[in-house]
C-alpha cells in the first residue's frame, strides 16, 4: 500500500483514541450500525470488507491478492488483513479513533490488533456485538440488494424493497446482489465465518469491554442500545 502525506502513527493519541470494534455475522446489520455510530461520533467507518472490495474493483495489487477469498466468501489471511487495518488507521482521519466494521474476525486478528494498539498505549475502547439468529441471517442476506454506485444504499427484496424494482431510490443506479450473498457462497461464508467470530466474542468477553445487543429489532432501537453502551463505557472511563 502506498503512503500518503495524510499518514501518521497508527495509534496517535493513546488512551484518548476511541477505537470501537463492531462484531456481527454477515447480515447482522453491523455495517448500517457502524455507519450511524461513525456519523454520530465523527469517527471514520472502517470496513475491511469494503476496503477489500474496493481493492478488487480498482484493480490494486491488494485486490489480486484477496479476490479469490472475497468472492468465495472465505476469510482473507490474518497477516494481510491486519496489515490493511494498520495502514488504514495511519490515515489522518483516524487520529481520534475509528469504528471498525468486520475486523477483527478471528482470535489471531484480535490478539494482533491488541498488540498493535498497545505499542502506543492505545486499546480497544469497546467491542459491540450485534447478535442475530442464524435463520434470520440467511433470510436477510439472500434478499439483500446493493446499489452499484454506493454500497451504503442497501435494500431487501421483501423487507425494504426499492420503489422501482432493481433501481436505487437515492440515485437511480442499478441494484445488484453481492456475489458472496448468493445462496451457494452464503452457506460457506456463514459456516466459515461464524466459529472464528465466536472466538472474537470470547476474546473481548475476557479482555472487554464487550457489549451484546440484539440485532433482530428495529434498526433505530439497535442504534440506541449501542449508543447507550458507549455512554456507559465513557462514564466508567471517566470514573
Ligand atoms: P463483509 O463485507 O464484512 O461481509 O466482508 C466481505 C469479505 O471480505 C469477507 O467475506 C471476507 O472474504 C473478507 N473480509 C472482510 N473482513 C475480513 C477480516 N477481518 N478477515 C478476513 N477476511 C475479511
């Protein structure tokens, strides 16, 4: 990855830096929630899935390295993933912290991340786990359709259909099903990704603070609970 003038040390600011980790299965809604928290807290939303997809689409060397994993729904190797996150957190917009969406996804990533942050006296401020039953995940993901212009514009063929079939309400662009949301890939994605995700939950349950929130409730309620959890962390840090 190239360096830019906007880069700085990975963990400037030490304890004052707010590094928030969002944990959740594919389809749990953690991306939507991460975007909301990022906007409210004024921190960048760092999605490793998006970083990888963008690298594939823009044909960066990283894209060639990760394409087969991303398209087949397997996890990208830990060393590559940790390196991408480290580089991203060096960007100046992350100097006060970041909302990490989809990272860490394995215990090894969680441990490497703790070590990386500890080098400059920082740590994960909170791990937020958005929990959704597996049957509901399948229904959510097979019906999910994404805008081809902006992947934050997300629809569902039953639960949140666009006004015009196949077109984004916001910009009129074509909607598509993510390659890895197709049923054949999806089952493998869940089979491969859920066990290591539970390890990550255990990691933060031990080394916390971990907060679990039910993701099978209205999105606004999920956001309120997550903000409540962050407020509790801020209070305990200030105490
Ligand atoms: P997502 O958009 O979070 O569902 O991620 C899409 C794909 O990117 C995943 O299925 C993996 O192939 C890859 N990916 C994203 N985050 C990670 C991670 N932390 N570790 C390994 N692979 C990842």
